[in-house]
C-alpha cells in the first residue's frame, strides 16, 4: 500500500471540490494508470476529464509531470519514481498553457 | 407575482439573471463554473427548479451539471450534491459519457461524415450544444451534440443513450461541419404530439421524427443553399435555428445561414420570408409567446462578417409571420456596434407583454418587457454570450 500525492489543475480541483493536492492510497505498482484509476475512483466526477471514457487516452492538452520530468509519453503502466510512490514528491497533472 | 429567470451561458461561465414580472430590476448571480465554456443551460418545463447545463473545455472535455434548486447549487448527475463520492460507495458515473451507438441492432451504424475537404471523417464526440428537457418528466432530457447526434437521458442526466435512427438515416456521409463544427443545435418537442420531434444540424438541415425519435426524415424541401453543389439537395443545408410557438406546433420558423424561412406543414415545405430585411443572414429566430405570427430575428451582415449590419444592433420584428419586417432599435446601440448574436442566444418569456431576451458576443444581455418595442441591458460586460434561455416562474 502506497500513499501518494497528486497535484490537480484549477478546474479539476473545482470539479472534485478539493484543494490543490489530494492524497490517494495505491495498492500494487504506482504507475500513471494506477494513479488515475485511484483518482477517478475517489473522485468520480473527474472521469472523462483527464482521459477519454472509452479509449482511456489522455486528453491532448493535459500532461503528467513528476520530479521535474515530463512523464506524459511514458507507458501508462511504467513504474513511477520511488519518491512519487513514497509520497515525497507529488504526481502533477498539468493543463497546457494555451488559449484565452 | 410572476418572476423570470434568465439562464445565460458564456465563454467563461454561466450567469443567472432574475427579476420580478416587471422585468426592470435584475439580480445577477455567477459566474457559475467560472472559466468554462457554458454552451447551454435550460430548465425543465415540468420542474422549473431542475436545470441542466453543458460545461465544456478544450482541456477537460464535457461535463454535465444539474441543479435541483433553480441554480443555487449544482452537481454532476451521479455524484452526491456538493460532496465527492465515497471510495467504492457510488456507482460509476457516466453523466459525461456520450458514446455513439454502433451496434448492429440499430440497423445501419454510421461511422463517417463529410469533412471540410470533402473526404469522409469518423464521428467524434466533442460537446453538448443544446439540452431540451422533456415537457412532462424532469428526469428525461435530450442532448444535441457535436459531432451531430441526438442523445437522451431518462435518469436525470446520469446516463445517455443515442437515438441512432437519426445518424442511421443514411444521409450522414453528406452531412458536413459548419465553421462552428458539425453540431445538432436545435431540438423542438411538439407539445400536442409526444411522438413528434424536430431537430436541426449545421450543416445537414432539419429532420423530423414522428415516432418518438426512432426514425427520421429530412425536412428541407424549399431550402436553397448556394454553398453546396446541389443547392436544393435533400441534406447539406446550414440551418442555424428553428423556432415554434407551442400553440401552433405545425408552424415553424427558420433562420438559415442565409434566408429566413417558414413552414406551415410541420417542415414538409419551406417558403422564404426574408422580405425587406436588410440582410437575411443571421443566427437567432424566435416567436412571440402570445402572437404566433410575430417573429424576431437579428440580421447579421454576412457569412464573412459576423457582426450586425451597419454598426447598428437591430432586432427585426414581423407581425405577419415574415416578409414585412420592422426594425426595433429603442434602447439598442445604433452606432459603432459590431457584435454577433449566436444561434441559441434568444428566448421569450410567457408574461404579458411578451418578454424578449438576447445575448451578444460583446457580453451584453438585453431584455424587452414590451414585445420588442424597447430594450434595456440586464448586464453589459459578461464574457461572450453563447446561449440565453428564460423561465417564467409562478
């Protein structure tokens, strides 16, 4: 069991009625997929907002960062750094800086 | 005393404007869902406190919001009002899950439409343009979406199912997106015939179902569109909006890309009624709630210049069901005005005299409490207004 931290962008915080960061329990490997599964299970109002309901593809204007690295294009099943799994560093969901 | 509640969707949030029956002093609440594009908000005729709102974003996709208290509080259907769901304790919500029906059981699953360059393109869900709540059941609501299709929920917006007979009609490969996308933007439920539904799509045209949405026929006879290879084709017309007075559900008025049209036979045949309008390009059209031959449009200069003609914001009214139009200007800017009024941004109340409301891309919401004779802004400086609906409350 891991207790990890996820930082959310402004609009997802408002949808989920939470602050800038949430903590989640993860059983098994800590990966992008397991984090998003846990996030959507805890906050079901976020389903469809980060990845498509059907294809499970990441929405194009969202990126995933951790430990000052862009992990967006890594496999969703790749293990994330230990410091993310330990909760020392947050997993960041970032909205692209674009638009008006 | 009666009250009115105006529901304004904008590029950056939703606003609720309320007044008593005099419609002189207004309370403004919002922005609700600040920063999100709010394409449409509409109340249930069967329960005026039940509102449905389409919340969209290029970043985060489509959200459905519902209020059960007239817009004071909102929640996504399927999640508890105001509270995040307990872990594992809630059914998986699907209020923003719009999946096109491709099952063999529907007969002709349709997977492509015409793209801007004339090639075929797969259907892709983008957003909800319009909600049309049932006239009798607050939990039943229709959604018109982009790419064009009609969905229905019968559980208050928690789950959505396509009515596939529309896309299965067989003309889909000739449907194509307009500049704003290929959207189903108009849904009209016949108050005297529960089996009859009208819809309109940019750019496909108008369709009618006489069996509750199971099957559809194009109703575009009489439309003429120079921008398609066959100007009188069965489908491909860029219909911008259709309006109906509930007392005469067989009489329809249409603002097409160019041309204002009317039909006296439930859409089977259309006649041009642009008459003396200074330009017959436009987006909105509506009908006076008490005078079914009194209609309103806002002429826009052209399809290349989406702002009002001659820098003057003028609503045009016909008391003869078209052809003879008068400019309504009192209280509206008559110089240096270059706003647009988008297709779902005009509505009428049912008070006497009829109130008319419209919102502009400049962020003004104007109201007339005297059937259009005079106008005043309710608010001047909202984000660009995408839609306006009004509820008349007891």
